C-alpha cells in the first residue's frame, strides 16, 4: 500500500501543499523563496500602490522547467508557470519610480492551477494569451533574497527550455549538469553524525537516489561503524533531514533491480519501514552491501536463503497463504517503494453476483492454474493466433521475439487504478494532472473482474490491499472519503465509492471475505499453481508458452542491461517501457512448486544471481546516409519490400478499457515517446444562441493556392498558417500580412498534413501515395515514394518519433522518424480493413487512434498493443472527419449525410445530431473539441454546433458565418485557445477569423 503523502515525500512539515508529485516527469525542484505576488497594474487598470494592497504572500519554487507559486492561503491554488511558455527570460522591473525597488517580472502564455482549497483535483490549464480575465504579466517581490541572484539562477533554465535540440530527459540532464552537479556532492558532512565517536568507513560517499513511488530523491550514502546515513542533495530537497538508522535496527537487506538494472538495495527496519536506494552502478551497490554485512551490529539471519524454510512453514500452516505470498513477493524483488515492481496477488474469487459467498463450491473460485489472459478461451484464441502471425527469429533486425501478451498483469497504472481514492495525487502525477476518464476508473469489483476476463489489453491481477485485514488504510481505497470529483460516466453515473459484490456488506466485510477465501482449503491446495506462473518455472521460456503465460520480452529480468546502453533515445525508450508496462518478478523456482499438502517434496530454487537467457533484440537505429532511411533530400527512395514491415490481420474483438493512459508507444520494439503529442484543450466556447457574424473579425481572403485547399492549421504561436492544396503545394504563410514564407511542390495533390510536436517538421501526404517530411527551418525534405499504393488520405503525428498514415488503399501504417529523416520501412502495417480509409485522429497521449472510412465505418485502435478495440458502423455515407475530445474519453465524427455523432471507445452513442443547413448544403469538413463542432459547407458557410444537448433528428446550428467564402469550404481548424479559426476553400482562398474582444464577455465563456 502506498504511504501517506507526507511520509512518501519525507517532508518534515505537514503545512506546505507543495509536493514533488506536482512536477513533470524529469523535472527537478531546486530552491524556495519567500515572496509577494502582485496583480498586473496595467491589466487591472490600477495604480501600483493599489496593486500592493492586493498582494499575495507565499513561497516561490524554482524548478528546472518552471516557476511555481504556493500562496500562504490554502484556499488559493498553487500556480505553475512553465519556462517554455515564457517568450522572454524573466527580468527585473521597476514599478514604483519613487522607491526604485526591483521586482521580478515575466510574461507567460500559460498558467497551471493545482490544489485549490488543498484538494487533489485535476489541474486547470489557463491560456493567458489574449485572455480578458488573466494577464500574461506575472510580478513578484522577494522578502529576503536578492533578485539578481534569482535571475542568475533562472537564466540557464529558461535558455534550456527554449533549446530546439533537447529531445529527451537524458539530453536535458546533460545540459543541466552545470546546475545539478554542484548540488549533488559525494562529500559527507561530518556534523550530521549522531554520535561524535562514529568513524566513517568510506573515504567519500556513494551517490544514490532514494526511491519512493513515482519519485526519486538524489543524495549520498555514507557508512560508519554504527549507522547508515543518507545525506539528501540540494535537488528535490523540500526540507528533508538526513536519514540515518543503526545496523541493529536492520532486519532485512535485499539486492534489488531498478529500471532493469541490478543497482538497487532495499533496507528493511524493525519498525516495518523500508528504504529503497538506487546506486549509479552495480559495483557501488555490491560494495555497500558487502560492507554492511561485515558490521558486527547487523543481525545476519537475513543473509541466509529462507525460501525452503518458509515453504516448510507454509506447508505446516505456521504461516498463512497471505504471509507466504508476501514473502515470495519480497524475495522476488517486489516492493511498495517502486510502482513498477509492486507486490502482486491473484484474483481468487470468480463469483461477484451471488448474495452469499460459498467457499465450499469450486465454481466460486478462479482457475489458479491459468494466467488471467487464459481464463477466457475465446480471448486466448485471439492471443494465440496473433502469436502465430508474429515474425520469429528476427531479433538481430530489431524485432522482438513473439509474445502472447503485450500488456502485463502488474504496472504502475494498475496499482494506482486500484488506489486512486486513497492516493489521488499519485494518479494526477502519473497522468499529467488529470484522472482517467470516468468510464475507465475503478468503479466496480464485478465490472473490473469482467474486464480482466474479456478485454484484450486488461490482464491485471490484484494488490495486497484486497486481502490485508491489518492495514490501517483497510477501506480508504474502496471509499471516496476525500470527496474527489472523479467525474460522471457516459451513462450519467457519478463515480464515488467502489461498488461491492452483493455478498459484501461493507468495504471491511469485502476485504475480510476476500482474505477468508485466500486462506480456505480449496485455494490452499491450488495456490502453488499460480506460484508456478508468477514466481516459478512456468514464468519464462517453453514452459511459459505451454502454459499460455508468455509476456513481452522486456518485462523479464535480464532482457537488457541499461548500463551498457549509451544512446540517450534508446535508453529513454527502455525506461519508458518499464514505467508503462511493468516488470515480471524475479524467478524463484526452477521446478514445480509443491502443494501445501505435499510435505517432503523438494523444489529446485533458481540461482540468486542468475537469470534465464533471453533473445537479444537489437533496437532499430537511425541509419546512416548509405542505409535505407529516407534522407532529407528530394531524391525518392525505391519502394520498400512489404516483407520488411510487420503486417497484422484483424478479427473483431470487444473494446479495451485501459486502466491508465500513459506514454504513447506500442510493444512491437519501437522506441518510446519522449515528447508527447500536443495536449488538447477546450475551446472554451459558451454561446448565448446568437447566430451572427458580428462575433468575428475576418481577414481578407488570401489566395495562397490555385486549387482547392485540403488542409489548413495554425502554428502554436498563431503567427503562421500551414496549408496544403490540390495544386500539389505545401505552404507556410504569415497570419499578419498573408506573405508566403515557405513553399514546397509535391509530386501530386497534397491531401493530408500534420506537424511534429515541436513544429520542427511538417508531414504531408499526396494523392500518388507519397509522404513528405519537411524541415521547416532548414528546408530539407525527405520522401517516402510510395508509402501507400493510393492516396494518403490521413496523416497524424503521434509523438517526436512516430507518425501514422492511412490511405484509400485500405491500409494504415506506423512510421518512425528522427532528425535525419524517416525510416523507409513501416514499423507496423494494418491491413484487411476492407474499406477505403478517409481520415484519422490520435488522442493527446498517443494511445488510441480512430480511423474513418468511405463506407461509414470507424476503426478504434490501441496503439500501445496494435490491437483493434472496436469497429463502429457510423453511417452508410463517408466519414468526413473524426476528432477526439479534450480528455480523449470519447470522440466526434461527421458523415457525408450531414450527421455529427459522439461515441465512446466502445461504440456507444452519447449524442447524435442531424445538421440543418441550407437547401442542398452538405458538410465538407469538421473540427471539434468534444463540446462543440465546427463545420464548413458546400455553400461556403461556417457553422458551430453544440454537441452536449439532447439528441435531435434535425438541429439548427448555434452560430453561423454564412457565405464566409465564395466557394465550398474544404478545410478548417481552430486555434488551441479557441480565439481563432482558419478556413480554406475550393477556390484556393484562406481566411483567418478572430473572436472580437468586445463580444467575448457578453457572449462567450473565455
């Protein structure tokens, strides 16, 4: 079970609301300052003296990617100002000429609000640019520190946030080294000794990280002749004191792996606390381990191998099933300090519908001889067929060995899925400031078990909390005692307490009966079968395959040694795999585990320092200029051989309800995402029903192209419009004066377009099946010729290393790209969709894609497992466009018969409208944020539709701009803040529309 926030963070103060869980993954906290925050006098139309009267006292937190402000008043939210959204580095400014006092001042286009009223609610993202409510200018004064010292410290951090060649955490830490290294010293402060008579045993400290769930605390370890010391570094140090404990208090000492490296050491203390440390190398870890064992005050009993002894105690019923499983988890490296290796327990009960629980009936129980993935015969047949279709023996070419299950039974997301009510701050940290969609949250015991039986990407087992009757948080994880706003499902059910089975009278009763079932005679005689799957000889290799228990290779110990990997992107890839998809426990038994009644039967233990050999997979590396990568030139490469890509043929299956969303990557050996797809935001529109062009300032039409516009999108800074056309051109044009800044001629009509997350590259597809990658600053171009056998009808960038293309030839392909270009061979190919594909979209975390076809069918695809989640018949007519909602929990599609429909991932319709427009007027394009849809018509009209109203057979639009173009509107999009619209027409014209500021307050909710 997760510890409380205060204990987990090691803070000595329970007053501060600030937590390292509020930081981004890879971000570090550096310093803390006492400040006042002031309103912007110009924006508020106040004198500065009046602003001083409205100042807010608090603490300013300097982090490596942002400035955070924690007001003293807990009713006010903590504010975060990212450096990447500050166009100019913060500086000093004088607001009161008489006093001449210097104030910290900076402009920021985005602000994040957290923990308002000290409640763990989803983060609120505020767009400050062009806002009538919030100012972009932020002003602080320091109470005790010098502003010039602060500006000197912040300058390199702001510069790093604006570097264009920083693509991953390892690159970032390299650039941060001058800032971080002086704060992380191996010199021990002798004044920290608890007893002046102590003698240090090391000439200098070992640099380590103290590991707690989702966080790490850099520091240094020193051993003396009496104690172990952990000296926190001045990184992520929120006031933690030095940690020390006597050798005599240690009751357990375990070598652990951490992030696939044998570099961890866990220390168990007599007070039942434990501390997990990750060393820089295995050599450092082993040196400390050996030195600790030599200390005379250390109880050496735990050095011996107790597995045989504990097995015998279990068989003699001297310890319970729960205690034995807890022991095996501990021996196999599972720890509550590391969510990637959290203790795993089995589903025991299969009956969640009866009013009485009959523990004498074998039908009450789950089959413990099978893994979760094999409990449903139909689902297992799908996994087995997919396994047969996977290429084998191609590890040297970068493809992983075949596997049955691409998802694991224990992951950080699954742990927090169960514990979201008890530890919401961890879920918010894992999911970038938001809870999962209400339909995917832990709502029902029975529903969760059924999902584990039927969903192809849901194989999770349980956690100790289901059985631990002595836990002080016994029922907190089942009850919404914190009154968290977990949302409302698509069926309008409010998410509150977990729904219990009929046989449980209360959360306490549920845990007690679950424990009773675990300890009953039937389970006692079958538990060894599950142990063989998780900790034993059926865990890996041929026995695992025979038992239908084979997982993705990277989840096994020994699959890769991160200490030997120097490529930063490659290393980040493996670390992301571990964080997202979990790890298989360490192998304990090499022969069948005896049952509880088989006294005297020997079991062969696995060697403690040896793991089974696994196939060596050579990850796909960026090719040289002589290899098959698409180079940044205009020369076409030959058509790739189809045999090089992996092809999958689908059979329809029930949709997946993911327990968590995370870093987008599939499990076919691709590198993990380092930079995520752009976050979607709500446009913030709340119209009063007025249909009028008076809401909009319009630009003159710019004729950038000679033929019909196919795509048009804004740059993030709103200074440029990217457009493509049937005239075979891609153009970048200024929104200020309409001047074309860059142009490229393709080989055919350009019909699809998207940008990389950092806007360094534009990707566009043409009618002759080619895909182009254009470096926007340097002008270099790469070309896949052809990528498809027909028009590239849709294209969507997933993250900083992958994009997806779909075609009217019925195929969808995943491609890999990098600074030197695109790989000429797709890393995955989807076929047999039996439909000409028309459009595609990917949700903001890159985990799910939706593809619309000309036959009116929508395909929902899980990009993490490359599986078809659902196949939806939306219409008999063509799907014009598909768009995910802001959180990605549902999506909107528009069809050629003028219908706009909102779906869940499972294919359930939540809203459906028949759009009423002019006579013979049809929809040609659509954009949506999930709350509103913006459509362009064949008569040149722009229409806005509210989607969350009751279903209607015929619905009038909310707002319209009739005849905005002289010809049919063929493309449109909306800026991230909802303030601007760009439209493109069949005559090649492009127009930009801006919401009038004077109308904003009266008619719109900005």
